[in-house]
């Protein structure tokens, strides 16, 4: 992987998403403060959505928008070969199996998004 699919770019993307999700806007007519959770599509919690319930489509959702998950590595043995798996392996697995609750790498991360959907 290179270019747009580097860990540094994904970390910056995650930071940008966090900044956008934290934006609060005051509606002049009512004086009410509006946030993303007030206007987002939250299919699994439509009545009282929190930020984690909002369906935000992004490659970082394969890591549940979690910096720790993105930075994880693990030692994996495949027959007689021992190697290290990381975000690359998880991403490749999830692109091919987006509905998986646990990848087949030693990371054992879910491919499901933070909000609970694919």
C-alpha cells in the first residue's frame, strides 16, 4: 500500500472525522445547538442516537474509528511461516468479507463499523 492508503493518512483522516463530528452549530431562529447526532442517519438507534450510532461511511470504519485498532499488530503463524499482521491484513480481509464480526488474522478484529453495520 502507498499514497492514500498509508497508516499516516488513515490516522489523519480519523482525526479529521473526529473534528467534523465534534462540530456544534447554533440555529439562530431557535437558539438550539445542533450536532451531527441530531441530523445523522442512525439505522440501529434512530430515536436517541449518539455519535457512535451515526452511519459515517469511511475506510476507518473497518477499524471502528478506533486509533488503537488501526495501530494494532500481532504475530501470526501460518504453517511453518511466522509473520506480523497489521492494518493492511485487516483491511484486505474486510474488503473481501465486510460482514465479518472477526477477521481470520491474529488481530481478530471485527469488520463491522462503529455504529454496528457493515
